């Protein structure tokens, strides 16, 4: 958006705009015939409206919003203005298009459908940003009533439905390639009200034909209703019968012309000349400036991905503390669901599987170690890299013991070097053991893994994440014990430990906070990355100096931070329903406090389900959205592509902001970079940051103007 624009400024322009009443409140909604004003002197009259004969501006409001806005269904219309954006090479910049119907032009229970077409962005020298490659459109879908899921819009059928009295939003992202020539790129987005497919069919579909299709559908539903089947053969017969009925419906003459639409989309429903004459045009310009964001993020941000599979297939990774610490034991004892995994338990794993198989443990029903499992992890790994985060896959055991790994393949596999050498990866987790056990074979496997990795140029990115938030002396001792083993293989190994308190039962310090600050004295030299909760600091930025004072940078010690559950409003976090700038400010806080890395515990930790398309439910006991930053694509369509949240996109924006601040500080010093945050009003502290988007654009503009 243009520098200086903000949500509050835009709101000031809308005092004279008539906001339609919500249906059921203050006199009804669209279905009662309200008109939302703004008609260009045209009387639409009574009866069905033909959108090909009326300018779309008379049928709906169209306006733009920044990426930090949560566009609710009751968002009030704003004036339509040109969108001006600024981006570096290798950067993604996004904004939103808001749509709200003024009247209804459909007869199928919705207000109407709109076709959204974006042109390529072109520079005066002939360079382009191409739609579908550098420009993407996604529909913003509410989760628990909050706009969050970004569902891709089919480029072959770029249309969405609008509902009476509700505002919808489309998320537009511009991805600037590393090699894009700098300059001014211009284009436009055309929004056109169109006839719905239903309306087009209904004009020629006889009542008898509609009733026939209804009976066929009703019959299919009756056949496939859950019931007590007498045998598997009966279930197969029912499904076969339903399939036959559905095929018979597809062969109905009234549906024959739908066959071609699968490939052609709905773009041909309206003549292109007619569309150009009646479309609302949103002008768009992007200035690509002469700077390239580094491919490897300056701040390592490691995010967990929980990949659950049935309990029977994961018994080898549920571990408990072992009481023996002899030379033949690494302090771990493998547990099957029925107890220690000794030879008898391993031999009897088939019986255990039959007893304890739990299909609800895995939404995707992928067996650990199969080709499908590897493909799924590989797909998620590559998809998440676009957000400038370094993913690690994880599974928790008891007492918050964690198995964390970035690459599912062993270090001597060709895929491993491909993963670890990827320049987009800022840090990677190495599993403590491929199979948690007390056997010498497992210890030798770990030694071989470390020997291979420590000889590689990317070894400096490696870390071991062994325990999440240890609480007592025993757990701290376990970290030290495992560290001793790892350091015997590689003295320069890096171990990451997250914590929010000191070990209970110790006399480390007289107060809780002092014990928290003194944790490095307990874990040195067994931890190199001390990762503390932002929750502990609250709004007291001055406490950072106490934490940092205990660290030894000369020994390679680093200070990272994390958020989990807390902190809560008004501090920055990624909970559903928080402000957009509040989401983006998480990374502003990291940079201002001086952390050298960041960890987030989970990106897909929703409640378990039996099938991929099952409704998403957040985990009970956690704030809405905590641990969930993307959704399974199958929830919204037949696509297997993950669906990002608006919060994940704002994390990317925050990571990109760090690169801008780092560039500015490299030129003028860190103190000037901190002053820039305050001068623009973008971020002053955990409870003092901009609520509007304007200061963000001002900061970016000042960076590029230097």
C-alpha cells in the first residue's frame, strides 16, 4: 500500500458510506431487498438482474486492504484506489481485495458470483511478472469466524461466490524472483459480476428434469448412509450401486456441456469484450528496487511439523528415562505400548499392532517408513521453505522428551545432502538416534551420522533438540548425559534447549526469575543455544540484559526465543483473532531484543482425525490457532497442497522485515536501526506497536530511500 496509508485513515473516508444491515439485525439483509448505495445513476428495476448488461460497479463494492488487515464478513466498504507496492527481489508482497455485494443478481441463494482476472505486471522495458508464476490469488476463508485460511483460486475458473450482506476477501501475492530487473511494473485486476452456472442451467432445465436429478441424488444418499452391513460384500454392492447412479446422472443430457468446462473453466461464460466493458478495474503497480533478500535467512527460525502416524508404527520412539547410566546405555529405554521393547516385545509387535492400532492417531494414515510417508514429509519440507523458515519434524515422548529431525533420511543417503545443502535452510535438526534404544547398534548409528555431517560445509547449521522445557534436576541431568555422548563424537556440536524456568528442587537462586536467568550455569557446556520463552519477559524488555549477561558468546553460546501458548494480548503472538500487525510484530520483537534465532513448537498440531478432509479442530487447552499455521488442503478441496494461514503469510512478512532492518543497520549501525523502529512508530515494545499498516510502509520506504 502507499506509504502513509493505514486502516484508520481509510476508515476516516467511510463515514458517509451506508453499511448494509446484517440480516436479522436492524431490519434485514439482502434477501429483503436492500440496495447498498453507490449506483451510478442507473435504476436496475425489478426482476432478475443480468450481470452482462449492468456494470459490475452497480452490483458490488470493490476495494483494497493491506495484508495486516483482518477483513471480517461485516467489513464496511471503502473507496476504490490504486494499489502501490514496493518489494525487493526474492521478496513476496501481498495485499487483499475486499468484495461486498450491493444487490443480488443470482437466483440460487447467493448474492452472485464474480470472475477475478489479473493481468501480467509489465515494466516500460518489457519485463514481466507473470500471472500464475509470480502472481497468485487465494480466497480468504474464515476459521472460527476469523479470516485465516488462504484457499487457492483455480486459475482455470477464477471465480468466487458472494453472500448477501457479507464481505469476502481475496489475498493477492506478488512474488519477485531473484533475477527480476528493478523498475516500475504496472497492471490491473478486473472484477466482473457473472451469471452463475446454476442460473445459466436453470433457464433451460425443466422442472421434471430437476426432479429427476433430485431423486437420483436422494437415492445415492440413501444407499451410502452408514449402517450395519451384514457383510463386506453388501457394502461393496451398495457403493457399486451408488457409483452406477452417479454415472447415470453425469450422462444426463442437461449435464453434457459441463464436460468441456473441466478444462476450460468458466472464463468463457462471458464474452471478453463484454467483460472488459462491465468490469471493475483495480489499478496495480509494484516498484521492484535494487536489492535482493538473501536466499538464506539472516535469522534462523525453526518451526516444528508434527507428523503423526498410528501408535503401533511408532512404538519405537516412545521413550522413558532409564535408571542405568553404564557404558552400554545412553540413558534411554525404548518402550513399546506394552512395556520395554526387549526381544520378546519386538518379536510380538504384530500382536501389539492388532490390539492397539488406532487409526485416529493419523489424519493421513501413512505408515512410517513407506514411500508415501517419505513423499509427504518431503512435500511439506519444500513447501514450508518458501516462508523463510527452517522446518523440523517432531514427535513428543513422555516428560516433553522430543525426537526432532529436519531430514527423514540418514546422513549417507543422497537426499540428506540435498536437504542440508539447500541454501534456503538456515538451521537443521539432527535426530539424537534413528531408533531410540539402548543397543550398541543405535549408538554406532548416531556416531556414524555425526561423523558424516561434521565433515560437511553445512555442519555449522546443525543442532540437536533433545528436550522441550525441562522442569527438574533429573531432566537437566539427562540433557547433560546425552550431551556428553554427543560431544565425544564432535566437540563443536550444538544443542538447543528451550526453557521458561530453572530446575525445580535445586537451590540455584533465591527467586524464580533469578533461577531462570542462571540456567546457563547449569547447562554449560551441554547447551549452546539457550532458547527462552517470551512469556517470561512479559513487557519487561529491560530483563533481556540479565539473560544475555549470563551467556558466553566466546564459547559459541547463543540466545534464541520462542512463543508457545503465551504471551497473550496485547503482546505479539500468532493466535487466531489477534491483529495482523500483532502477528507480524513477533519478528520485530525478536530483532529489537537482539535474539539470534527463533523456535516455534508446531505448525500443524490440530486435533487428531481419521481422514485428511475431516474438519479442523484446534487442540483443547490451547489458545485458538496456537500450534496451527497451515491446514490440510483436503479440508477445502480435492487438492493435497497445504493451505497457508494469513498468520503464516505475516510470519514471512516479519522475516522479510528483519532483512530490511539488518540492511539499514549494516549501513548506519544497530542504534540507528532501533531508532528507525521508534521514529516510524512501527514497534516500540511488546505492548507498543502500530495497529495500522501505514508505519510498516513508511519504514520500508525509508530503508529504500537511503
